[in-house]
C-alpha cells in the first residue's frame, strides 16, 4: 500500500509520486478524496517534543540496563 497526503493549491495541483518497482506490470488503483482534519497526521511536533514525550512514557518503567551485555550466541541458542 502506498499513501501520500497532499494539500493541493493553484501552484501545485498535480500529484507527483513514484510507483514501487514491485508493482510494475500489475494493475494499480489511484483514489483521491478529501481527508478530514481529524485524520491528518500531526506534523507540528519537533524532535525535542517527541523526545520529551518518549522520556515521559519510559520514566514510568525504571529499568537499569547499564550493566547489560548482549550475548549473540546465547540469544541464538535454541536448544
């Protein structure tokens, strides 16, 4: 599935996109309809606000992994 949210104006009324190569030779359907404001993704967040939100979520679960060392052999030992 390919989804692109696009806000047209007089200057950019065409929709440029690239068909994925694995879809070549297959029928595709293009549907255009207006999206309600409640369905639009929030693009106003900044990396700092996302980091703060993530830290607030993770602060609920205090886990100290400072002494953890990943052992690939142990992780892949299925016997």
